[in-house]
């Protein structure tokens, strides 16, 4: 999510801070227990395809591995290795926890499917990007709940719904950025291959989309992927 101006940025940060305060006041909570009455009015329900494309299929056998070897444990180990995430009163840590709770448990997966995790860390360990993705049918509502819970603009949630309905991806994901200085941001992505024509239809109109179309036409690009 990228606000258009500084005022929108501050409004989003204020909403995020308020959401974190409410989360702390209620004892932390968890999105896995169900959405609030407010978030349930923002359901995104584009589905209709198989959970993931064959190229993303891996065997889900995490339960047979010892504790510490499955991806969710490793995610927590990675978090525990970041110095600025050790302060329990850190708002960035609260943001990370709300995001991590929005990742569906592996028990929700159908046999043979997987959830992807990615972490990018700067050399100084002061800037991080976390990404996760998996089958649309188990990710979509938890993603909507996450954005709603952290105070994302309703227009952004509507955008997720509109683009998702147009593309109907078999796999979707969310990402968050953070820094030791308190910076926080988040968004969503579709790690699938789609025709360039469909991608342009989903993009915001403007000069960037026009230039991309011109470049794609010039080089005969017909398919794009994340």
C-alpha cells in the first residue's frame, strides 16, 4: 500500500497505531479465531479454481518433522534473531505478530500443497521484508482480516477484491516491510503467471501502464509472472 501523499501516510500510521493499541488492550487476540463483526462485512470471496498451480505444489509433511524444522517455527526463529524486534513493547513487533497470525496453519492445506515464506534482510539487519503466499481459498479471508485489523484504507481492501475477481489467481500472498526506526508498510501480491493483457487491465491507468504496454508490444511479451 503506497499512500498518495504525506497526509495519507500519517493517517494510515495513526490507524495502524490505534489498531495495535486495541490489540494490546484485548490481550493480543488472534485472527485464527475468526474475524470481528466489522471485518466480516469486508469478505473477499473470489474463488473457483484449484488451490494452487502444479508448479507450486510440494508435499505438506511438516507435522512429521521435529519442532523447529517447520517453516512457521523458522519464521519465529528469524524474528527472534532481529535485535530491534526483541522489545516486547515495540509497535513494529506488534505489527509483525498481527501479520504472522494472518498466515493460515498448515493443517488447512490440502495434501500436496504448500505455504511459501520469504524474508529479505539488509546487511545491517535494520530493514526487513517478510512475504508469504499460498492457496487462495485458505488465504483470502485471513488477508482481508489482516488489512482491516491494521487500519488499511477500505479502498485498498476493495482493490484487492476487484483485482482478485478479475485475475482469480490460484495463489495469493501478503508482504510487510519494517525498519528499526519504526517504519511499517504492507501489501498483497499474486505469485502467478498471467497474460500481459490481463495484467494491464488490472493495473491502475496512467503513464506507467502505458509505458509497460508499449514495451510489451515492442518485445512481443505475452505472459508475465511475479
